[in-house]
C-alpha cells in the first residue's frame, strides 16, 4: 500500500488530465490569445528589422501580407464572442 494514498490518487488524476483534451471554450480562447501574441510579435520583429535596415519596405509589406489569413481568422472568432463562463451551464437533458 502506498505511504500516501491520497497523494498517489491526486497524482494519478493529474496524469490523466494532462492527456485529456481541453474543453472547447478554453482551447479556443488560448488559441485566440496565441494568435494575437504571434501577430504582435511578428509585427514588432518586422518593425525592428525595417528600422535596422535588415529588410526592405517591400519585404516588410510581404511579411505583413502573409499574416492576413490569420488576421481574418482572428477577427471572425473575436466577433463570435466565445464566453468561457458558459462552460458547464448548459447541461444535457436527461429523461
């Protein structure tokens, strides 16, 4: 028998949760945050490279243009307004 059965039980549950997929609202919110962070970081890097003369204005504009699909995706999902507080409120009706 383990010395700390409760501790072992908690560790086992944590291991199982690590492999479980996130709930949709949480996963989407993290993805939206990650895309926002990526777009900000990419633009900041482009701005810095342009200031330093490491890239041309055309290269800078091309780089920004490659992010347009991500910007459209982000705008679409931000407008959708996922509300994580709704997670678990709507329950499956049992008969």
